[in-house]
């Protein structure tokens, strides 16, 4: 009974306790029988330790070269961030150097201040990094190299295509990778063939037109790479090499392959993982850097590594005895750590289930749990990117629909207004037609002229011009009034958001046989909203037609009825949300009130 209680309490639902007991039992029973496996384990451990040393070395080399690559990228990024420096750089690349010098002097005398000189900027970069052997800027327009040599001296080297292969080399070499210096460039700037260099090339673009106008080339001393792993040099075996994306050797500790294509590139590429063994009995560790396009290799003969753990046999008995002692302790610690990591994964997944997509599993190990953690983190990243893409696509679609709606409003307004003026001219050759045309031209100008910020005052003025046309048309039988406090006039408003409402009243609500026609426009602040009420004493709308208009406000675009009101309603909701839009109330024979609700976006 007591045993059953212990089992249910500590083992039945605890997978990790079961694993600890099972692992400890198997270890104690089989440790002597598999002493040979102990040898294999220790030899493999020695191998792994050596591989770790090799990995740390190639990681140090990779980080060092990567930092140089990043520093060159940062040079151009800093240029583009400074508008004046970027402009000066473009001028240097596209104009002869004397013109550039004159341009700099003109800037100094005209502005009484000097902007950052592109030539001085790169000289400063050269001084900041002692590992740079030579820095060059190639102008595709002038076919010239602006170069700084090992003595930090600035020189201009002509590379005209008629007598140099440099322009062809620059044209053929695209991208931005770590590579060997181009032989023609090296000859053009008279660098010693004995120098062991590697180069980083970055395209130079005009920051206004984005057109490629040249390239930045920076040559580094390859021998300086040794300093990155000097602390572990006495532990290293074999050779460490750096290969460019084309398979050329940029750096070689054995001084055998530098500047040549690596002869065992196919065998290296057959090693799919970061570690592996080639058919020639070489243990290879490789680190590929996508950014920079280079590969760092550690190549060690397998026999050389095996010689380092031949003394393992003499320690097998001692290790076997110690393993029995720790058969329970070590698995317990290991599996407890495994359990802790598993519980951490469960905790994060529960947070994601609750809607928190910002959490991540902090597990840098490469085992199964580490791979699960990495895959889970990648999934969250892709999910966030997908949400971002969908959101942006919806915004873009809304703006497209908005543009289509606005494009249909202007012709609709134009044709109706011109028809009114035409009928006025036909029915009465009055002298006030000129005044009407003048008001109309001003009105058209206000709609055609594109303003970066459109206000309520602009929309109300457009409405006033439109109403003025019909005041002239109907003389004393028609009147209008505006009520808008001064603090609301400069509020942001949607263009063509009130005129179609007034147009509907003129076309459908105005009583031509009455002498007291009137329309009132009232603007008011309601909390976070701005409401505009357009009220008239016109014919009104029948209940059946009013219901149809309200339904049409949310109808698809191909519904032909009440286009003006529907276009305003759709545009407001597309831009600001469902709480904004148009509301309409009407009584037959008494008049109609149309309310338009804007968000309060502040003053222009």
C-alpha cells in the first residue's frame, strides 16, 4: 500500500523521475560490460574538445572578418545618413576631381561653413582602422580610382577602359563580399604582389536617383587575422583557411594555398553539417557566413587528432569506477536540467496561447529541445511578419478603394453643376451667368488644386461657392447659413465630404415653387468626434426611399442609388473606421437632416 502511494505520488505522472531511474539502472548494469564503449566515449570526447578548439578559432576568425565587413558597410551607411556628405560623395563620383574641389570651396565661401568632405571622411575611416592597407573609391563615370595607399596618401589613378582592365573588372564583379583583391586593381594602385590582402567591395549609389555610380574597395592585411585566434594558437591542429564565395583562398595558416582556388572545394562542400570527415581522412569544421559570402575552414588530419587521445586506454578502469559512483547523480542532474528546459518551453507556449506573440524561448543549445525552441521562435517571427504583411496589404487596399471612390466623385459633381448652369443660360440670357461661371471656376480650382492638408474651412468654402451659384439662380427664393466656431475651422477634414450632400438637396430636395428654401450647415464638437449637420426645409424623403438610402450606404460599389452619400460614408469608414460616416433623417414635406461624423485629428 505504501509503495503504491509512493508510485502514484512521485512516478506515475512524472516522466523525468522514470527517466532518471531507468537511466541509472541501465548504466550500473552495463558499465563494466561496455568498458570499450567508455574508450570510444573518451576518445570521442577528446575529439570533440579538439573540434571545439578548432570551432572557437574559426568563429574568432569569422567574427574578425565579419567585423571588418560590417565596418565597411557602416562606412557607406553613415555616408547615406548624412545628406550633405552623401551629396558630396555623389558629386565626387560623377564629376572631375578639380570640379569637386571647386564645389567644396564654393560651399565654404557661400555658406561660411564647411560640410563633411568625402575625401576627408574616408581618410578618417582609414586612420580609425589600422588593419586597412588600402582604401579606394572607383568612379564609374570618370573611370578613376581615388585611392589611399599604405602611407595614408591620397592619389587619383586613371583607369580608362582604353588602357586598363579595371572598368571591366568592376563591371563584372557584382555584390558585396569578402574576396581576394582584383589583380588589375592591385596593379593599378601599385600594391606589392607579396602583400597578403583580402578585400571588401561595396557599391556606391547616388542617394537621390539610387543609380550606381561607383564602388568602395577596402583592402585589409590578411596577416592581421592571426591575432584573432592567437590566444588558442598553441592548441590548434591542422590548418585554418578562409575561402571567398568563388572558392579562392583568402587566408591560410599553412601559407600553401593563399591566392589560389582551393583544390578540395568539392570535398568540403560534400560536408553538409558544420563538422565532417572527407574521403582523404581530414576532419573538417566549417563556418559559413552568408553576410560577406565567405567560409572559414578548419582542416585537421584525423591521424593527428587520434594521436592526442592514445593514453585514454590506461584510464578506462578508473573512469568505470567513478561512473558507477555517479551513475545516479549525473543522470539526475542532466535530466533535471532537461526537465527545466522543457517546463520553460511549456511556460512560453502558454503565454502564446494567451495572445502574447512577443515572447521567445531563450535556449541556445543545438539539441532536440534547442531545435524545437528555435523552430518555435522562427514560427513566431514568421507569424508576426505575416500579420504585418496582411495589415499593410489591407491598408493599401483601403487606400486603393478610397482613391477609386474619390475619382468618381469629381466627375459626378462636375456634370451636375454644368447642367444647372447650362439650363440657366438657356432659360434666361441673364448677365448674372458670368457671376455664376466665376463662382464655378473658383470652386473647380479649389477641388483641382491639391493641398497637403485639407481643413473644414476649405470644405465649407467649397460648399459656400457651390451654394452661391444657386443663390444667384433662385435669387430671393433660396438662402443658406453656416455655423462653425473659429477653433474648428482649422481641423483636418476629408475632401468632398459635404458638397455631395448639398448637391443632393439642390437636385432632389429644393422646392422651385417656394420662396423660403433654406439650408443650414452646423459644425460642432462632440467628445472625440466632429459632427457636421446639413439641414434643409425641402421636400423630404418618403419612408420607403429613406430606408433604401440607408441600406445603400453599406451596399457594394456597383449599387447605383445614392452614390454621393454612399461615397462619403465609404471613404470615412475606409479611412477612420466603422464609428465614423454618414447618418440621414428625413420627414416627407418637412425636410432632411444629414449628419457627417469626422474624427478629431487636430489642427493643420
